[in-house]
C-alpha cells in the first residue's frame, strides 16, 4: 500500500530535513513568477490577478512566492532543485512545470542544480485564454530531466511527448493553478512502480493523488497552511478509495 506525507512549510527549509537518496522521482509545479512581459508587471500583481481570468467563478485564495524577479527566481529555483537532486536516487527523473515566459530560465535552473536536461513535454490546454491579435495561450510545458543516466531498466515505459487535458472547473477546482488529474496520472508514470515521488510545491495535492492512485508513495511540501490542508484531505480520500490503476491506463 502506498503511503503519503505532507509537510506544511517553506520548501527550502523542509527539503534540508529530508534524507538523501530517498525519492525515486521529483515532480513539481513551482510558482512561475510570471504573468507579465516586464519585471514591473510580474512583481506588482497578486498570483490571483496574474493567473485567474476576470470571469472565474471561484474565490480560491492567493499563494505566496510569486513575485521574484528573474535573477531571484533563477537563484531560488536552483537552490530548490539542488536539494531535490540530493534527495533523488541515481537515475531518478525530474519534471518541472513552467510557462512560455519562464521556460528558458527554468531550464537554466535545472541544469545549474546538476540535473541532466532531457526534453520538453508540451501540455495542451483545450480550454485556454484567447489572445487578441495573436495566438491562444493553449500550452504550458513540463521540463524533463534526470539525475545522471536515465535508468530505463527500472521503469521501461514509453510515454507520450505531448499531453492534452483541461484544468478542473467548478467545485473540482481546489487551487488557482491546479493541474488536471488525468494529466498528473500520465506524468507520474515516469516514476518506477511502487516508488516515491517528491513534490516541494504540492499545492492542493494533485501530484500526490495521482501517485497514490497509481500505486506510488508521496512526499509533499506546501507553504500555504490552507492549501496544505486541502492536499491532506484529498490525499486521505484517495488512499481510502485506493484502487490500483494498471500502468498505461
């Protein structure tokens, strides 16, 4: 039976307390520190103002840590991913979400932290904001890396390089930037069956619920006490209703 642990606190503080070589994969969705074309736009608005459209039918709370400038973001993310590198086992994969603005600097942080960058998995969002005079914002991105050589013998999967799913809506939406459950169930397959997934930015627990639902264990960290409580509730319910999902479904 897979297990889960949720830590409420700052990612860097908690990561330093976790054992070396204790996770089989790291999958995370850090605050993008994005949402604008200039530094002033990125740092002067709230997370809700940047990532939630004006007609959204929910009152989900803001989250902290989304107002760093580019140099601060690079330095901070490098430190976080460096700790993830220490905690991951040799050959373990890393998946990091980002948007088009922060893709270049996120790849820099990944490589500066010691990871070997392996590629980009576009996430197509069927329901996305239009852009007047240009292209719809229909994609975010998952950067894939590994701690050294890819250990395909431990997990000989063949995964799609392009994924499509819409974010949850209505009462199923528990976090401003919540990722779709079906998307996360695809992504967690990069972790060997029965392994442990680390997520230092757990949000409402979507990585963790996908891990548990596919027979993997989970260690999550979330700064917001409110969102950490939501994640704990979702993880608890998933474990209570646990049904092993066969690989590939």
